C-alpha cells in the first residue's frame, strides 16, 4: 500500500510546487503528469546513484 500524501508533501516542500500554472482539467492533468514524471525520474536517478556507489565500494 502506498501513501500519496508523502509524494504531495515532497512536491510542495522539496520541489516548491505551490499552485497550478495552467487552467482547465485537461491541462491540470497534464501538469500533474509532468510533476509525477519528474518526481519518479529524480527518485530513480537517486536510486541508481546509490546502487552505483554501493558497487564501487
């Protein structure tokens, strides 16, 4: 089970997301999609970096 509240908290506090820049449900859905994609890519990059440093040690 995942908790979506922690992801929104990270977006707000760590990434500085405070309000939507676009209007309309379709555009807001796209904006949330981009935010989610960026969040997941940054998370994957951090995991890859940890894995790489663990292998080198």
